[in-house]
C-alpha cells in the first residue's frame, strides 16, 4: 500500500528547531520560533489562565460533548473581542461564531465552507504570508494566488501594487488579510489604507477572510481589531479566523474561533447550519478545556482585568526588545538604520537580513532565524539581546 508514498518535505521551521536543539553552544538563541517567550525565556502560563483552571478543577465540571459550534459563552466573548461591546451586528444576531481548533482550525472550517459555497473562486494571500495559508487553502481545493504586500526597499507595504491586484480580481475572489501584526513581516496597514481596502473589496464583490492571530500584541485589544470593525461597519460579508494561542499563551489547547458576518439573523441561522455540517464531518465537536478557560477569563471581570494586564506586559516587553535591538545595533556601529524594526508590530520582524547572513548567524554564533530574515522578537530577552545584536552587527558589516 505505501510503497509509492513519497517522503513529504520537512517543515522548514520545525527543521530549524531540530537543528537548534542539537546545537551544544551555550549562547545559542532560537529566533525562528513563532511563540512568545517571557524574560526568563519560557512560554508563560498566564496568571489569569492558572486561576481559571483552578476554578474549573474545583467545580468538578463533567466533560460531556459540546454543541457542534462549541461553548456559547465563548463564542459570544470571541465576537465581542472582535466587534466591540456595542456592536449592532451582534445585537441583531447577524454574526455567526463557531469555536475552532486554533486559528488554523478556524481557517480550515472557513475554507471548507467557502469551497462548498464558491467552488470556482480563487484565494489570494499576501506576498509573503504565514506559510500555512497557501497549503491550507490549496488543501481545501482552491487555487491560491498572491497579491503584492511587502516592499523590501522601504520595509513597508507596496500599497499601490496591493490595491492594483485587488482591483484586478473577479468578484467572489477570497482575499486573506492579516488583521494586525502581519506574519512574517510585522508590517501592517494604517487606518487610511484599511479604509481603501474595505472600499475596493466591497466595490468589487471580493470575499474578505481576516486572520487575526495576534489581537492585543500590536497596540491594544481594541486598536488591533480596527480592520475587522471597518469591514463590519461597511456591512461586508466577512470571514474572521481568531486565534487565542498567543494572546492567552494556550498554544497546545487549540483555542480559536471562526466568525462570519451575515446580512440578517435568518441568513446567520442558515450559514451556521452549513458550518455545523462542515464541523460535524471533520471532528464532530470541539474540545472543552481551552475554550472554557478563555470564556471564563473573558466573562469574569477580575480575571479579564488580570489577562488584559498580562497581555499588555507581553506587548510592552516585545516593544522594549525591538527598541533594545535597534539601540544596540546603532551602538555596535552599524550604519544601516534599523528604525523600521520599531515601527513593526507583533512578534515578528522582517529584519532585512539576507539568507547568507542568516546562515552566518547560525554557523558562527548559534543564532537561528528563518532564511527569509524573519526573526521572532518575542524570543529576545535582556540576557541574549547583546549577543544577538553583536552577532547581527558582525554579519552585516
Ligand atoms: N494565522 C497566523 C497569521 C499565524 O501566525 C498563526 C500561528 N502561527 C495562525 C494563524 C495559527 O494559529 P493557531 O496556532 O491558533 O492555529
């Protein structure tokens, strides 16, 4: 049966982790990962999560099956994070939300539903994008194209080219947009640009699919939801994949949600009924633990205040590391201006390092980054930042 099965290519980032683990140099640093580490170099267990978990254990809740769409209080909380407390769309019952297995699971059930709805549509992703976007939508049966996004020359967005591409797509094309903290570049659109994107998407009848995996890591929970709220205000039928992996530091619990903005409450009921079919035939119903923790944090004022503070601490620490890296590179005599790193948002930075420089960082210093030059700023801390800055200064001089 399996004699003709070819070995699939290794995931490049997981391969990087294996090489890092095998490296015996004590000063090694892994900047290739996609997780937030605290100052101690550890994945944090948030206080809010610990308290919610203790309460859950104490309550001795049974572990029955959840409804196909997940925990109602979780879904409502996820919608409210996206659209705000006073969202008229939520009040009118026009937003469908289903718990999903992380942001990836949300993208996947959205993709499967869209494939049934628009079988001939193409999907457009940013160039570059999170590496799983293409594979995920291709796996769901779509042809995937990319629209111009990052401009290496300016360390910004090639906005004119992006708009041009969107303007050239036929109606019904699914456009995947990073709502905030773009992965891998860290480069986001500004408010005026988002308004233009919403206008083009609406005018051309495109289908926006927003991926929001870092809400709260950019400027604030509310500010990072701007793109979602602009699409909602424009009454565009929008798909949104939320991930709470990073914002609650619950990576392995697989907590995410798919939300879909519909035109009427009655339409929402029909859309949910079809989404439930997709879920039912994939994994029947979602897991209980992570979503119940997130729901209780979001719906309990004291826990929510703790979480918001912890999220702000993560955001501020990343900012401090960005700033620290820029300052140290300057102090190390690097003449290139790295100020753009401070303008980037979220955990990642397209550092501008070339593949050859990334190789040298690894070989000469045990510093691991993705060959595109993407570094995870959240893996820096006050103990390794000098080593990293000096090594970067060395390889770019
Ligand atoms: N979208 C983007 C842009 C991401 O960066 C990630 C995680 N790296 C995901 C989706 C997937 O999130 P999750 O781990 O919750 O599936």
